[in-house]
C-alpha cells in the first residue's frame, strides 16, 4: 500500500496541483461563458491589455510583451526566429556580452514548455537545433528570491492592487553522505516525479555529502518540480505603490502577473527587481498551487480574478477598445497550431 500511495499516479491523483488544466478549469469554462454573455463577446478578455495581442490570453509574444517593460527592471533579452544560424546567434550573444548560464525559452509557450537553463555553448547549440519554434535568449538573473506578483488596475482608477504573490521554491534535496541523488529524489514525492526528465540532464548517481543541499532545477516552473508557496503576507502598501508606478509605465497594461527575481523582500518594496516575464489575461494568481491549498478556495480566487478581468475588459471596451473578432481569434489559433506542428 505504501508503494502504491507513493506511486507517480497516486502522487498526482491526490494533489490537485498536478491535475490536467482541462480538468481543473472545467468549472471556469461556464463562468467564462457567463462573462462572455454579459460582455457580448466570447473574446472579451482581449480588451483587458490593449497593447498585448489577445490581451495576453492566446498566442502572445513574450519578447514583445517584455519590450513594454522599462529597461532598468528587465534582463537582456534577445529574440531569434526559428532557423536563425548558430553562428549569428553566437555572435549576437557575444556582442551583448552575455555570459553563461543563460535562459532559453520559446517566444510563445506556456507552463515551462521548452524552458532551459543553458550552461555552455554546446548546450546552446543543441537547443538551437532542437527548438521547433521562434525563441528568446535571456540573461540569467542570479538573485535568490523568485516570485510571481499578480497586479490589476481598473482603466479609470489611479491606483491598482496586488492580489497575489507566489514564492517559487526550487526543487532541492539534502544529502546524507550515503544516498545518491536518485535515491534522495525517490524519498520525496515532488522530486520523484522529476527523475525521468532529469536523467538525461545530470548524473543522478552522484552522492552528496551529509547536509549538502543540491538544487536539482534552477528554473521556477511548476512542471519542473518547483514548489509554489502562498506569499500573500508580503503584500503591503509600499509594494502596491511600487507596482502601481511600474504598471503605469507599461502602456496598456491593466491585468496580469509579473514573474521576477529580487535580492530581498526589502529590495522588492523599493522596486529593485528584475522581471523575466510579464503575463497578461492568461495569467493565474499562482499562490493557489501551494501544496494542500483547498481546491474550492482556489475556485473562489479564480472566479474573483475572472470577474475582475471581465470588468476591466468591458471598461476598456466602453472607451473604444475593440474585442477580438472570431476571424482574428481563428487566425491566432491557426498560427499556434502551425507552430506546434513544425
């Protein structure tokens, strides 16, 4: 029974944070339809962030969105079309004086798909060869705290609010001087799920010394084993003021989540941070994925945010922002499908 209880299947089954999004979001579908009826558009969300394609729900470019963010709070980010020669990419990286490690990820992608921390040129060349889509190369931000900060503001309001903060705890194990990395991972449910994906990336037969902490994955994505923790206790007036000031500098941005790194919480309250990604209408208040967080409470949070998304969208629509048309949505969907089939 113990073996069954700790099998990969049961780990995922008894923790809703691992359930497929189609299952978790099934009730949200009906709420979306209700808001679509009120807004008289299936694609009401597209008016939430007018300067972002589809408002940031579907098919948006990460590099284009990041281009809206002030330079002083974002890492060096380079965009490359699929098929760009290795020589051109290496030359561009050299000119920008980027040093390894660096981050490589699709320009259009979700939930950590194809996101990798690249340690050397050999790994980069391999990534370039295997990338099926346009991608970006980004400066690696070596700051200790990674957060997702959810912000929204009504179009006619001077001030917005921070409604969610998720703290991302990287996947780690602690050595005992006797067990290999794989053996240590087998004893942790979250780490156990990542063994298959890590076997080809690192030597799991290594035996860490007693008390040695080993970070297995340095990228803050849930699909790579990162633990999402509820950090809403960090929300305060100073923090909200910083994100108000920052968000007002981003043309057309009203609703979404900043994925960032900072040196300390004090630095965050001063606006000292580096923003790796800005997500729009499709963003989630990711603190709900803390292990043990009630699914029913999570639905309450999601319904609240979808209601806010709809209100912001309708307010922008009244000011003349058009909703995405069916033909425009179809074109975006076909473009996504084409990229996935490449």
